[in-house]
C-alpha cells in the first residue's frame, strides 16, 4: 500500500472511531432520531441535484436507506442514549460481520467456512463477557439495542448485495449513498416526535450552538461521506479482503477516544472482551489465508512442469 493511501485509511479509521464520541456528546442536547434525520437530510438535499440516480431498482435504494439509516443507526443512537458506553458501542457494532455472514448463509445459501465458525465462537465469548460485566438494567438495554443495530446493519449489507446483483452495470458508491439518504429523514423525524415529543425537537433547534453544528457536520460529512467514499475507493484499489483488516482498528480508536475525551474507564473485563471480539473477527476474515500461508511454508508444493507448460500456453 502506498504511504498516501495508508495515511488515508488511518484517517478514516480514526474518524470512524471518534464518531462514537461525537454521537455521545450530541445525545446530550438532541434526541437520537433527530440526529439520524438531520444526518441524512444534510447528505440528500445539497447533493441530490448533482448526483445521477444509481442504475439499480429504486426499491433496493429505499430499503437500504431505511434499514441503514432509520433502523440500524436509530437503534445504535438510542442504545447509546439509554446507557451503552461509546467505546463499547464501537466494539460491539463490529459484530455486524457475523450477522452478515449468517444472513448470507440463510438467504443467499452461501457456504460458511470453518474459520468463520471459529471466529464466531470467539466473538460470542467477547459479547458474553460484556453482557456479564453489565450490572445496570439501562446499560444492559443499551447493549441489547446495539447488538440489534449490528444485526440490522447485516440486513442492510444483504440489501446492498442484492442491489449489486440487480444493477445494470457498476454502481457508483456516492450515487447509491446520496439517493439512499432521501428515505431516512421523514420516518426518523416522525419517530423522534413520537419518542421525545415535538417540544424536544423545537428545543433542540433553539439551543443548537456552534458545537452542535460542528458535531452534526462531523457525523454527516466526516463519518458518512468522507469515510465511506474513501473506504470504497481503497477497496476498489487494493481489494476488499486487504482493506477490511484496517476496520479492526475502529474499536481500538473508538475505545481510546472515549477514554481520552469522555473519561470512560476501561476495565480488565472490557479489554478481555475486546480482545476476544477482535481476534474472532480476524480469524473469520483472514484465518483461511493464514492457515494456507503457514501450510505452504511447512509443506511447500513443488510445481508440476506439465501444469506449468499448460498454464503458459506452451
């Protein structure tokens, strides 16, 4: 990887990790579903006139936008509001990889690999350690909501995969994201009114200061637009499997940021849980290549001259 691209991916990881701190700070002055509504409104309104409609059926775009925005991020924000720590939320949310895997097996009939099952076991142990160390009902509810958010992210990933299959040619990630952003604002605003009351929404706007504007801008344009556009470009350049490994740093930057900025304590149980989940994700994504590399070093396969001749067309 070029040094410039390495710098970009590390900035993206840092932005995504710090995003959980910004969300926690914003929840102190704004209803969670209002943040979701504003996030996608500020993506769709200024950019929609300049971005072509993606070449996929609009039902997939709408379903993706609603599931990713209103459902997945709504559950995440509410979970953090009722007690889930920002650092732990950044960690637990990464289990979406296993929910995506489970849905792909059940719905798309994809085959599960042995290392994915091993990785799942490690991640489940990590989640159990977090749940076991949660002694307050509010924190346990927050934990459950963030786990549900990870599951809904998995559903959104499945919708995205189906959209790619149904697409008439390659999909522009920016176009897909901008058009999908049209659908979350109104439902999210309606849910915000039901959960918090219209008076809370009016008060939030009335009390909005420059710090709040900066927070919304960071969540909208830093985490969502910059983060996902740069990430997708890097995946196109270096491949998904290579780029995905940097995603394992998001919980590290998230928990570190929460510790430095919010003063969230890191207990030994939480550190152990983080280790299990990150190891589980690593085994699931890269275990096959690791085993293959070790076996090739221990038992190298001698090249077949006949096969070499066939392969070179001689």
